[in-house]
């Protein structure tokens, strides 16, 4: 005999928790399944611990560079205390994602692995559950490449690196995506030697012109970057892991972090039994419904952008569809993302290269942090902003510089709400702030028109009027 629910959610990460909280508080009979840690990858292995580590590394870096401001300091890194700080931050957020909170909201929480056994049926912990709507929010896990010898040596992933009790002497990172460069810079600033090995170019999804700023900063910090370096096999020496390159030579260190991408958690989920189609991830329509229209898929387990904030956004779309019966559609065109290096690199919409492939009459306008007085005061002038336009309409924005992840907000809002660049020029920006780079870029779009010969002649005519 099965228990019946209005909605069942498999996975208690960002997306699943968003749906469960909304549905339960709105009165739906809700059941939430999670076999691992509540809060999912973001809280336990991803965003939260990595940004906590980066915060500690930034403090060490600021102290080391404080001589530029007339302050002499020599930081001493206590690595076990750094890792304790990371765990303290996780623990401070965990109650918000806890079983107890969601039970108080009215959801039933089942701490067991769940799998689909029918088009509207789930099996978990020896019980059967049926639901009008099912939401798959199972997230993703580190992709482990089929590299010869890798399975025979110890290596770290973004899930296991937080178990370190001793600081790596030399951390070799396989993969130059956002995880690789963020953790690489952080461990370097905390005192480890770091080498990043990337088969193509680091941060390959971002604007190369802006990635160059991050690359320069990493090298200035002392990170060794080996790009266009394909690995043939891995082995173990007395000193630690060794990567053997196809072009010849080796890269060795005391520890190896594998960060070459993510795999959707869809194995053993029973998709076939429920009539849910998938390749490497679950196929969804624009309402996030699977091939079984009673089942939705959100976040990293479905095809589409894989960010924590994307999963949360997906959750809202599902609540509108299932709770309010509205045909809400997902639109990821204004989905921002950020790589939290120093400088940060943030993007919303299309990069210039993607825009030129897909849009007509593409133009760009920008501004530099070197011309920003607040950046000068903080000695953080490396960076710039670029607006990408098609026929004068904003289709993308790229920022590299201090706090780029915060500075991308108005441009994400502009794209989501259809605001024009002219709208950004019309607000008053407080001085001196880093955010003035956005207004400087927006003003740049009209500078040539404003000071054109035609306008100068018009002003000359007006000046002669009585």
C-alpha cells in the first residue's frame, strides 16, 4: 500500500528545498527525499565551503599586500583553523536546510534513497509513495575522467578536499574551469604551491579578453598554469601523484584535485520505469517537464545551466506550474554567473563572440576600473566592463574586476526586465563607488552622439539665442 501526496521531491539541494518550502507552506501535502546531506552540494561541498575558503585566502593576501598602504604585516596561516572556519560557516547555514525546519514547514522528510517505480510512484526506505507531481532535483557529482591509472592513486574532488587536515605542499589541479581556478588561487594564497593542468584554455566558457585578467592575476600570485596540456595517464610516486602529459613531460605534486566537470545524478533513479527520457542529463521542455508530464526536473540533473541560483530559479517555475497551475516557462537568457577569483569574472547574457555568431549588427562599449576613483583608492584597478549590443539592444554584459559578482546585478536586472542602456544612464550613482563603472560604460554608448559635430552646431545655435 502506498502513501499519497500532492507533490514529491527527490533531492534536498537548492532546487528541491525551494520547491518543498513553497509547496508545504502553501498547504500541499509534500514529501521530500534525501539520502545524503540536507542542503546538497552547494552547502556541503560547493559554493559555501569554497567561498569560505576564498574569504580566508583573501585575508591572507590582503595582509601580505598591506605594505602598499603603509601597513607592515606578515600573515601566518593556521591551516587547521582555516578548515575549521569553513566547517563553522557550513554549520551556521545548515539549520536553514535541516530536516527539522522542513518538518516545521509541513513537509514529510524521508532520509533514504528514492527511485521511480512507475509514472507517479516512488519507492524509498521499503515504502511506496505516489504523487500527483514528482520533482527530480538530484543534482550532480564530480565527473571522474576515464584516465589510465587515475583509479589506482589517491585524488581529491570538490567533495573530499574539505576533509584535509594538513595543508597540501603542492596541489596539482586537473581542470581549469571555475572550480579549478577558484580553489587554485585560494590554496596558493594560503601558502601551497599550485599547478593547474588544462587540456584547452582556462575558463573556456568566458570571454578570452576578460579571462586574460584572471590568468595574469593567477600567475602574479604564483600559480603555475599549464594550458593546452592533455594528460595521457596518472601514476603515483613516493612524493605523490604524477600526471604524464601526451606531449611529453610530467606534472607532479603532493596532492591531486580532479575538477574537470560534473555528471548529473540520474543513475539508478528509475527513469525508464517512469517514462523519463535522458542522455547525460534529463530532457525537459520549457516548463521543466520531462517526457512524463507529471514529472519535473530541475537544477543540475536536467539539461541546461548548472548553477545553484539556476536550481533555485527552476524551483520557482515548478511551484508556479504545480501549485498555482500556471503555465510558467523557464527563461535562462538572463541567467548571470560568476567565477570568484580575484579579480572576479561575471557574465550575463551573451559574450561578444556568442553574440556575433547569433545576432545581427553587434557592437560593444565599455569602461575600465583604471578610471574609477574607488578602485584607485583601493589599488584594485585591474579590470573592465563590456556591454554587448545587437542593433542597440543589450544582449550581454561581461565584468572582470573587484566584486564583479555584485556589479553584474543591475545588468542582470536590465536583461530580465527589458531595460535599455539609456535606463542605466538615468540613475544617480553614489561617489566614489566601484558601481560607477556600470554608469561609465552606459554613458559611453551615447558619448560620441552627444559630442558629435551636429550636436555642437545645435549648441552653438542655441548659445546665440537671446
